[in-house]
C-alpha cells in the first residue's frame, strides 16, 4: 500500500508530489521531468523507501 510519493531534484527541491491513499498499484508520470537525476521517497504507514531516478 502506498500513501504518497515525493520526487526531489538533486539539490533537494520538491519537483513532484503525489498522494495515493493506500493504493496497491500506482503509476508515476515521469514524462514531464527534465533530464537529470532525482530521488524518489515512497511512504506508507509501515515503512519508507528511497529510490534514484535517472532520466
């Protein structure tokens, strides 16, 4: 279950934020992001995860 996802630029600025309210299957639209490296923070009630995005 995913509560929300936040995408940060390499400098730490929030680029996109999404709220999903405990959905199992989500899609994150990345087509409007500029070329670069981003950090993605995935949060739910039980755990957090961090991923890198290279576009």
